């Protein structure tokens, strides 16, 4: 399992086994209790999310019970690594909290006090999910040009304080981050290097959870794949954007910008994206749309769509992904299945990446078919 050198920050050999990671949303605990988490298959679990309030880390009312359950799960599975993920798509507070050395220290100190003192034994590290510094995130959230530099400074502060705590307790603590790959975000065309100092972050972080999904969303003008494996020439997206708007393109881009392969963990989505298309051409693929269609998680897609003959499954040989089309409803759904996820996990192994992760664990079916495909693909 991952091991951190106590006398140095983020050494190259800190993570010495492959990662099979999974995010676990706090709101899913009633339907999917923590004790059900398959800790014999998952190596790294990311509890999502903590938030930032008044410049300090905060959690919901049910978090204490969840953290106790996580500590119990860890005692039963000593090799499981758990991280508290701070942020998420709609989470604010980062730009202000990261603005100065004083505000960064206050945020980090509050996180350590909450997650590693008050709830000691529940977590092995911190995962930073700031979506996104500078631009590209929800337009209502504060963002500044200096966010790019301040994100690096915030990670450095977490790294320094968790390394110091690790030396005191003779325990390895991790610092990771979830970073984007999609080229169309809320503000239009998007470049991750304008939000993040990627090469510098790679030196500080144990690894990066590369969000190689959300490449076809409401920010794209046509019905597109959520996570195409490779660039598709027929995709009408501008070629300069399309080049990077795939799983392979996202990995290539991060490596081109100074992130080594062994610091990347490849993301696979356990959910679908749907559109109500204006044309039935190409079974809805790359067609303009009038609105979205609620595809749901894989468990919903399997139960409600794959069992309905009105929904026809198609496969794209280049994108290496399936989609569903309902001609009666004029509805298109992009999703991943065990076949496509196994391909992505195999790609991660072939490229020498550190592993694979998913958003999110509880979206799988009862047989854990998608998680099984992740695990087998990495072998």
C-alpha cells in the first residue's frame, strides 16, 4: 500500500502499489452504508465531501457517525487508505481560503484539527477537489487570476503540515487532488494549465485523480460521449479542443505539462449523460439537442434502460464506449459498462499510470460489475 517517507515530502516511491480508488458520497450512506464498501477491492477511498465555511473545514451533521464507521472499516482492512475530499463541483470558499499565507494556514490547521485530531484514525490523507481555480467552475463562485498560484501554495501547506504530523505519529499521510480533463466548461473552451501549475503540483502531490470524464456535458453544443477513449474525427468540436477531449488526450496533455505517468490515476464514470436530440441521425450521436435526459447512474441505466427494448445499444470503435438511443423519445445516453471500463483500466496499465478511480462507488450495480472491471483491467 502507499507509503510516505517521513523525512521528505512526496518522494517518488511514496505510492508503491497500483491504485483502485473510489469516491464515496456522504449522501449515499443511508442507501449504501459504509460497512458495505468492498475494502478488499478498493485500495483508496475518498469520502466526499467536506466543505469550506468561513475559511475553515466543515462537514455535515452525520459525518461523525460516518467517520466512526470508516475507522472501523480501516481496522478490519488495514491496507485500505481513506482520504477526506474537500470541495466538489458546487463548493465555494477555496479562492478566499487560499488567498494569503494566513488564510491558507487557517484552513489547513482547521482540517488537521477536525480530521486528524478529533477524528483520528478515520483518514490517511486529504484530497483537494477545487473546481476550478481562475475560471471554468460554477460562475457564481469566487475566482481570481492568482488562484492558479494559490492552489499550489495551498497544496504545499497541506503537504508540509501533514508530513510534519506524519513524522510525529510515524504514519504516512497522503495529499492528492482531483483535476479536470474536459475541454468545455461553464465559461466555454477550457485549458487546465490556466487553472493549475500542473508540473509543480505533480511534485507536491502523491498522485492526481485525473477526471477523464465530463467531456460531453451541457457545455458542449451537441450530444457527445461523456468519456471517449480517443479523439473521434466526426466530433464537431474545434480540433484544437477535440485533440485533448478524450481519455487518451487528457493523459497526453497532463504528461506534456510535466505530470509523470506514475502520478496519474485515471478516472472512470459510473454514471451516464443524456440529451434530448433534435435529429435521429447517427442514432443521436453528435446531434444538436433541446435539453438533457436524466440518464442516472449505471445501476439506473441497467435497471431502467438496458432492460427496455426501446433503448438500442450502440458501440463506437474509436471512442471505445457504448451509447443508447431511443428513437421514440429522441433520447441519447452516453454511459460506461464493464467492457468499456476494462478497456480504460487496461489503458492505464499499459501507459504505466498509477491506477484507476471512479466517481462514484455507490453508482455501480448490485454485482459490482464496474468495480470488478476496474480491478481486472489493472491486473
